[in-house]
C-alpha cells in the first residue's frame, strides 16, 4: 500500500506538471491570524490525544502436564503517564 | 421600508461585521486532474469543489506538496466562508482563520507536512452523497509552499492493507520491556516450513506469520483506509510456568469536543482509539490529530512479542507456532492467533472503564489532567468521558429481561461506578474444559444490533438473552478461586472459539467472529451509512443552570450560502460582578455555532465601546475573545453532566456546549479565562405567542449601538409575557445590560428595567441575584405594521442616563429559520 501511494504521488506530480503548463497556478489568499498566533496561523495543538491507559497482553500459563493455557489481560500501560506514544507534536511555529 | 438585508447591514454597522451572503469564489476541479496552487506564508484557497454523481462510492482528495504546511479541509453541500463573505465594516480582509475553516470542515487532514489525504465513502459517518463537495486548503506555516490538489471520485470502494513497520527500533534502558527490538525479524537461524509458512529462517517465519495475521484482519475488515502496525520484540521475561507472549495497544486515544472538532466521529465527548479516528476520518492519525506522519509517528498500533519465548527457562522452552494453519497443539503458542487477537484490541476493541483497583474506582470512566497527556480514573481535571466500546455495552438485570446502558446518563460523581463494577464481575460460573477455563454467560452484554444479529453470535433467545456476553470474572482482582485464570474483564467475548475470547483456544480459527460486527459498531462498518443529521438550535435566550444570571441571547437573523446566520450576545458579569456584554456573529454549521472574525485582533467574541455622542458602537482594539457553541450530543459532555440534567435530557430539551475563552496578546497566547457551559433554552419556540412580537430590535443606522431582544411567550389565560433583554452603554461606553418583564404585556405601559446590582464572575460560585430598578422601558409593538414600532427608554446609571423618547425601532430578528 505504501508503494501504491508513492506511485500515485508520482503520477499526480507528473500530471500536475502537464496541467500546470496549461493553467496558471492558483495564488492562495491571506489568512487571518488568531489573537497571539505569532508568525504561523496554524495553532499549536495536540488534538486531544493521549496515550492509552491500558494495553492488552497475552499471557501463557504452563500446566503440570506441559500444556499451555493462554489468556488475555488488560494491564496498565506503562506509557500512560507520559506523553502519547506517538505524540502529535505541536506544529512548528 | 428598508429591505431586511439593508436593515441588517445597518445593525451590523453598530456592532461589527456580519457575514453576508455575497457570492463566494469557487474553483471547479476536474476529477483526477491536479490543480497546482502556490501558497504564500499563512494563506489559503477556499472552495475548490468537485461534483459527485450518484454512482460514486468513494471520493479521494489528495494534497501533495513541498514546503510550508498545507492542510486539507472538506465538506459537503454548502461552501466554506471565503473573503467574499468578509465584512468591511469592522475589519479589513483577511477575515478567515485556521480555526474557522477547521470548524466548517466535516473532514480534515492536518499533519505537519504538505501531503494530506482524505477518503470519504458511502459508509463514512458523513457519507459520500451526490452533489458538490467543497475543499479548502490552508498553508498555516510561515513558509511558502507549492502543492497540487486532486479529487477523484470512484464507483468502487478500494480496500487498503494493514501495513507492518518492521523498523524504527528503540531502546529503553530503564525498562527493557518497553524497548522495540527489530532484530528478531531478521533472525537467520534456519527453520523448517511449518503449517504452510514457507520461511526458511526464523526471522522470515516470524515476518511471514505476522503478515499473514494482518492480511487475515485486513481481508475481513475491508477498510478503505490504510493503517500501519509497528512490530516489535522485547525481552518481556517469564518463568517456567508463566510468561507474557505479546502485548499491544493503539498508540493514542482522543475525543472530539469544542476544543478540537472531528465531526466524522459518530459520538462526541467519547474516547476513540487513533485507529478508529483514522478509519472514520478517512485519513492518517497524524492527519486527524496533527503532527508528523514520518516513520514510527505514522504507526497506529504497536505490538510487542516476547523474545524470551522458546528459551529454556520460560514456559519450559515452549515455542511460538508460526504456521498459517491453526495450531492444534496445546504445548505451543499460536503466533498468528495471538497477533490477530492483540492487534484487534489495538484497532479499538478495548473498553476504557477502569479495571485496575490501584488506578481508581473500578468502573470509573477515563478523564485527563490539565496537561492533557495523562489519562486518569480519579482526580482528573477534564472529563471524564465515555468510550465507544463501552457505549455498546449494557448491564443486564438478574431477571434477564431488563437492561441498562453501561454508561448511560450520569453525573461526574459517577454513581454508576458500582453498577459497572458489579456487571464486570457478574460471570461467576467456571467450567474447566479440555481447552481451558470457561465462564458462563454474564450480565455484561453487547447490545449493538450489528453483533446481535450477526451469524457469528451464538447467544439465542429474546433480548437481552441474545446479546453476546462479555467476559466478566467474579472478582476483578483475580484473587479468588473463581477467577484465578488469567483473562481480563470487559474487553473480551465469552463464546467458545471466538477470536476475542479471553482465552485462546487450541485450533483457534483465523476468523474474527464477533469482533467484526462489534468493530463495525465502533467505526469499521462498510455498510452504506444514512445521511448525517445535526442538531438544529433556534432563536431565543439560552442559559446554563449552573451559571444562572449569565447567558446567551441567540438570535436568528437570516439564512445564506453558509447556513443559518445568528447574532449572539453573551450577557454576563465581569470580575467585580458588574454587568457586561460581548457580541459575536456567525453561522450554525452542522449544528455548531461557528463565529466570524469581527474584532480587530482577530477575536470572534468582541467587547464593544459605545459612543453616546456619535450614537454608535465599535469593537475595541483588543478583546482576545472566542466563542463556539456545539448543540450536537451536548448531553454527553462533561459540562452538561456537571449537574443533574436528567429532567432536561428526558424531556428531549436541546442542550448546547458553550465554550468561551479570553486570551492575552502573548505568542503563544495565555488563556485569561475560559469555560465550557451547558446551555438550554429559556423557552421553546412552541411557547411563543401568535402573532409573535419576539425579535431583536434596535434604533436604526443613525442611532445604533444599543438594542434589545424580546421573547413573546403565550401564557394562556394570563396573556402574553414579554421578557426583554436591554443592551446599551454606560457612561464610560462600556456595554451593559438590564432586563424587563411584563405579564401580561400591554402596549404603551411602562415596564420596570431591572439590573443585578451584584452579579458574580464567570468562574465564581453563583450568588443570589439582587435586582434593582434602574428605570423603565415602554414599547409599542405592532405585529401587523412594524413601521409603527416605537420605544421610550429611561435608564438611570451612575454618571449619566440613557434616554430615548418614543423612537422608531427596527426588528432584525426572525422568529425561526426555514
């Protein structure tokens, strides 16, 4: 799928070049700045994202006869007290 | 008589800019043909559009660019605001902000790059529908960018893969169990083919098996949105008798509320995993939530296998089984079955109600700390919120006939924690079978019909007997005989052989079983979705019972391309308890009041200054105010759950979450004050008199800066009641307010003007109101001929008086939108 997306992007880029030869690019219009926005209009946000408080773990128990019994448990996520595992970092300002 | 638009404009000149219905600029896109756009720093294009016909099942919108940070926004049916909608009365263009565009959007992709993508299908929450889809792209960066925009409808829905990230290792020296070792994926130890897995090295067999596992899931989920799972190993240890085989979780959770809109999430104020957010939003998790998509940041699930499995000291050396065919042995661990099970948890098959007694009350819902990075089950600063898994669970009565929602309506004090805890420990019958311990059907049941009516459901009988049971051992702490077996509460099924059974079965099939329809209820459905519906607020006075005395005068003034147009006055008290007002103007978009920028500093909630000589008001230079009101699903919000509103909820009264904020001019700005209030209408439209004299009145363009709203309520035999909020300026030019009330209302009869001498600040504990009379207002309102409408006002204030004698007044309010 990643390859597919890359290919699509290449096609799009090529097609864009052809299109651009015929049609002048649009020129974007100014955007208002929110109070205190600084130099970039995009706000610094983290999208309400947090790490999951739980993870799930498959745990095996070995019986006396050598057989395994496997169950799944919810456990506290050791990363839950920290920033999200994949932190949506504040946007570059 | 002036036309409504001219009168409206005159009023606007009084209070600031009002979005008009001027024609908007639009750029037609040719399907599949890129449009190149040059973006300067902090610029945008609004309302490129693509017309979709009824044969389309999928629409893919891509932005591919370099430089800057271009983000993508999409909505159906009505356009985004553009510069043609900006007023010239109070602010010169630009008048569009990032926040405003985001709030108009129904879908967005806003990663930190300029490469964005959105996929909408006929199964999306706001489904692909024939008609015009509008696209806005913003470069919110201080750097310029060049990007191409492409929109491609399709008559088929593509199926995407679940990709695996076998790279991006990490080392955690203090806790090795949190490391991500990727070397085992390339272990060159020779291996014999097993169960159809052709790998000739241990590393290849491991990779093949995991790829097979996600392939099975992808084929059964048929998601049009690609997701990526980070695949890791770590030394998770173990003993001769017990060991963790693998663990997994989604990489983050989030919810949507007024602070961060994601309208494609079916449930507001509800936790979703990032996999569900990306799936429903048709984008990447970074596109949905912001941030980088590069490398490990683009992964939505992380699964970690125990690299100690198979070593002599752990489980007697019992290894993983990497075959594609099910493992019938009871002496090894089926890698594929375990991977499918754990990754399915990461896809959102996880209830968040607390199951850890050390983390807070059992059954508690999850909230967060103010830093918004820590989930907690107690002493939270924000929340708590339901989660989408728990929203489909019910607590069945012992009679097996009645049942109640697992979450349902409750207060923040969480009186239902105990009930949830009881349901989560309701399965106290143990059966030992050849393949492990089994628990009897429980009182913790899954009620969504997609699973109940699924062929995978083994439960039978009349509801709720046919609701699938969820695993609920008798003792959540697993310390008593009935629950010595491992296996968690809440997030597992019970029926034998099911992939998400709390216990692995020898010969476990590769079918998802109940997990498929259960996930479908949580955002993974591929069935065509009905058209989205949104709340429809109405004109009138709205207030929060927990902040009585403050409120919103919310006045419908017309309809245009962008939606229903409202004028809003936030009547409140300042820090000293003195009356003050702020103003806002904007549109109700998909059930959300989205304000326009009307302040010189970009504010959407503005303090005005009244000039008694010029007889007009203008916005002050700096207010730092913002406001938004979301009328969708407000009853589920923490704001509305802060006090008992069951009477309003049960009566079907529309509620809204009013989010207001004031910031300073620092960069980034410091928040000076903010609040989320739960508002409800003082009266409903059905209570209005007929003919209805209600509306929003002012003195015309040559005598502006003041006005009043009228509620005209039918009180039966008592006559019609007029409740009036009067807005004007005090001697210093500060906008203030007073109220008047007449029952029955009689034209020409003076009505006392009352003002609260000692109110209370927005963050203060309510105090008893102390109204004092400051004058009178006398109205002559003629429903049959509004040209006869007049008012006489005598309001006495410290330092001066506000007086008008029999002046013509104009009603710009409209009783109700079409």
